[in-house]
C-alpha cells in the first residue's frame, strides 16, 4: 500500500493542528517543563496495535539487563496494564492524586522484575485532561523519574489532549504501528502532530505484527518518505524516524495475553519474545 496521498486526498485524516489552535497545542505539550530523557512514551495512532504488550515486555527485557525500570499506566481513562500483568492493585495513581496514599505505596513490583504504577479502573474521571490533572501528573512524574534508570509510559492511542499531554512529559517517543494501512495513516498523523506541537525531531518506531522479515524497515521507509514530503519541508530540522525493531505476528502473543502472563516469561524462546529482547537493546536511554 502506498501512503502517498492523491492530490484530492490529504495524507492523513487528521491534519496538523492549525495555527488557530496553537494555544490548545501548547497546552497539550508546549508548555510542559523539560521532560526527562530516560522516559519513553509508548504511543500509537491507532488503538489495539500492541502498545501495552510491547511496553510490558520491553520493560521485562530491560529489567533483565539490571536496569531499574518502571512502567506507568498512562492510559488514564482506559487503563489495562493491570489486566495484562494479572495484577489487582489496591493502591493506584488515583490514590496518589487524591493524597490518600504516597507514591511509594503505589509503586508495585510486576512479574517481569520491573515496577509499575497502575491507573486501575477508578481513573475514569481522568479521561479529560484538566489543568489539575496535568499538574498532578507532572508532579508525580517529576518525583518518580529520578528513582529509575528507565521509565516507560503506556499511553492511550491517538492525538487527544490526554495522550499528547502524557507524551509531552517523556523525553523520547516510541510509536508502535502495524503494517496495516489504517495503522500507518494514524501513525503518520501522530508523528506529524508530535513534530508540530512538541517539536519532536527524533521519533522511534516499532513495527508490530509483521508478516515477513524486513517489513518493519519497509514501513519505516514508507512513513519517512511521507514525512519528508509533507512535514519536513516546513521545518528547519527534519523529523527522523528511527526503527527500534520489528516484532512478528505470533500466536504466542495472544496466548500469553489470554493467560495474563508476560510473553518473555511464559514463552521466552518465541520469535516475538526474541524480537522484543533485540529491540530492548536499542532502547533510547
Ligand atoms: N506481535 C503480535 N502477534 C500477535 N498478536 C499480537 C501481537 N501484538 C499484539 N497482539 C494482539 O493484539 C492485542 C492488543 O494488544 P495491546 O493491548 O497491547 O494493544 P494496545 O495498543 O495497548 O491497545 P489499546 O490502544 O487498546 O491500549 C493483544 O492482546 C494481542 O492479542
Ligand atoms: Mg494498551
């Protein structure tokens, strides 16, 4: 499939934030303080492409190398990291936000040797990013980040202000996409908005559910071509997509998710698990 748009059809269903919305854009990212470099936001254009699976298993792979790793369930409204990890948190981000519990109480050990901060299901009221939630989340991130060597945010999909704000708190972004045309156009929309509203010039890409070796490189090149053509001409410094890796479509993934286990623990020798171990080596730190 070609991402190149026909003259009648724009390259993405969601155009870059227009100038009139600059205030909203800055609220979604521009106004935030300098983000920590060792925080990587795992995000995507389209939902269901494998962000939570990737974040949890990358964290396990990184933890094996001796790093202190934290995964923050930053998909505040629709959190499901707890489900994937089979955890039943008694204390969540909500309790920290309301002052009922300390941050230290809410940081839990996960099966893969890393730590998690879970949103739980009581976070529905945070599906809209108010000024108060922004401040609380920012303060929490500033407090927790120095305690870990690597922090991963498992964010929601798309370009809502909640997603863009959580991404803005991270020093690096990892976009997860599958080779499907719908995932590619949505990944492009995400990349374009991150470049235009957050000044991102280096964006990492993980291509999940590839069906043949090398497909990830092809997807990266295709996306880079569209970015070069439609985003980069207006920028002084061009956006560059860095391929972190490709993960094959693997029935073992579904099985591990069904069993609510980490793939790296349940089936470490599978193709998808090995691909994630390789990707972890290249993680920006
Ligand atoms: N490499 C893979 N091979 C096979 N199936 C996969 C692979 N990666 C993900 N999946 C399937 O896709 C499902 C969705 O994955 P996941 O929940 O991680 O997506 P997500 O991007 O976090 O979704 P959301 O946008 O809803 O948060 C998994 O439960 C799994 O069944
Ligand atoms: Mg998810």
